[in-house]
C-alpha cells in the first residue's frame, strides 16, 4: 500500500510559523549586542579624548571643564544621546598622570534602534594621559 503526499500531511507551514520568529529574535539579539558594543566603544573614545584635553590644561579646574566639554561633544557627534558624568583626577605637574572617567546612562531602546522601552544601561570608561614634561601643569 502506497501513501500519497496528501495522506501524511505537510508540516511546512508549521515549521515556518515556529522558525521565522525564532530567527528574527536571534537576529534582533545580534543587532542589539552589536549596538551596545558600539556604544561602549563611543564612551571609551569620549574618555580618551577627554583625558587628552584634561592633560593639556594647566590646572585641575581647567582640566575638568575641558574634559567635560570634549567628552560631551564627542558623544553628541557619535550620536549617543545621554548626559555624561565626567570626573577628572590625577596629579597636575609635569610628568604627572591625569585620569578621566566618563559615565553615561543610555536608553537601550535608543541603542538597539527599535524604539522599544528596554530600560537603560550605564556605560562607563576610564582613560589616562601623561602631562607633558616640558609644558604641563602648574602649581
């Protein structure tokens, strides 16, 4: 006795109904991971340019204001919408080291690009620069 195709049924549509959402979810997770990794890199870059700007200042106060301005501008140009917190520490003397920490609370909906209310994540990066021995830091 031979059965035809119609006798055993066709599971094709059921497979599509199950697999397509799973594949789309996997794709969305990969995109979300890539975007959050990219945002981490943008905050690391903002900390690095902030440290360079702070090292070029002559005083701690000047370094704080320069680092905050440069880090905020860097994040804005990179398209990361957040209000960064910039802290500067270190030794403002020739050959001293300045450390800048940038923290930014970013909405995950903005990072993923889907506009969904996914909460937020605090991105933090720290960078250091050495003050130039010939011209850096005042007393």
